[in-house]
């Protein structure tokens, strides 16, 4: 029973996260990924992996589904802030343009940043 509830919550959170992350980018994530833009796929995949890390770490330390939902919402907000802050502190890079143009170096840098921050957020509840 717990596994089923957990999976429903996980997929709902990932769907909401994907939607919110897509609103934040200036390009069409679905279109870029469908066209084979590896940088766009890596970047979106990293954000979703980050959410999974947060959900997993929260789940280990809590039997309360509300905690999972609340911390996942915090994770979505923080991962959005990572993008906004990175974009602000690197004005020459223009993250959206670089990802849309398939710049894997920018995508890999953001992947590392997102995954690292996701582990930190997840450990806040430990």
C-alpha cells in the first residue's frame, strides 16, 4: 500500500516539477528534447533527478506523506532559484540560449550544481 501511494505522489511531484521547470525556460522543453537536443534533455533530466533525490531522502526519514509533498515543493522552488541565480551571476552565458543551442558544457555544469544542491536539500530533513 505504501509503495503504491509513494509512486502516485512521486509521479505527481515529477509532473508538477516538469511543468513548473518548463515555464521557467524561454524555449520549449518538449520540442527541444523531441528534436534530440541533448543539452535540453540533460538539463531537464537533472532537475527531475534532483527532485527524486529530495523525495528519496525525505522518504527515508519520514513516514508522513505530507512531509514528502512539502519538501518536494521546497525542492522545486530551490531548483528554480538555482536556475535564476545561475542565470543572474553568469549574464554572459545566457543559460536558456546555451541550452537551446545544445551547449553540453553548460548543461553538465548545471547538472552537477542541481544534483549537489538536491542532496543538500534532502539532508536538511535528516
